[in-house]
C-alpha cells in the first residue's frame, strides 16, 4: 500500500512537471506586458505600454512565413511610430545571435526582443509563427492572428493607432 502511494505521488509530481504549456492569449484577455529588454540593449520598463495600443509580433529567423511578413511589419513600424502606435516584435530563436543577424541582414529597425519566460507567462505559448497580438490601449487583446498575413492586413493594423489630437482652437 505504501509503495502504491509513493508511486502515485511520483506520478502526480511528474504530471505537474510535464503539464501542458499555457495556450496563447485570447481575444478579450487583459494583459500587462512585463519589462522587456530589446536586442539593441534598450530596456522597456514594465508599465510602458499602459494606456497605449501595441502590436506584438512573434517571429523566427528560420521561418519562411515570417520572412515574407516582416517587410510589411517594417513598413507598418515606419508608419506607426509617427502615429503613436507601438510595435514590439519577439524572436523565438534559440540563439540571440541568430535574431540579431537576421535583423541586421534585412536592415529591420522595428523594436525586437527575445522571448522570455515573463513574456510567455503573459502571452502564452504559440503553436505557429508568425503570430500577431493586438493589445488595445485598455490592455485587452483585441486581435490574435496566428500565421502569415498579407501586406494589406499587416498595414491595416494602423487602424489601432490613437486618433490624432485635435489641434484646432
């Protein structure tokens, strides 16, 4: 009896250790992004995105779908930074050097970080890359888009930019 209880305890511990990872954040989930260290060494403090819309794109240097989508993300970044829409891209590469080399090779200037446990805790684990999350200014996931997007769809994400302030008196 004691041996069976011991084996049951071991089985429970093993099943907890191999529990399924948290699935990707869903539309309607409220999230707060953690502190993020970009590949260029810049640190974005926790709370930086509070009250701001942000597009988060997961990618990998080895992903052919990401290779087709990232030029559109670069175009969106150039538009978005002028209109108050933040963009954060997150590499799931196992080596930081691979992600940095990819960005340099393609001359991408959009903000990029490596996936961390803190990001995984907030946004979960994806089943595909690329994967785009749109987080609105209230901190809710407005869209979760797994897989490659067409150019017009990526550029259409500019609709999440804040409305321009009225400067007329």
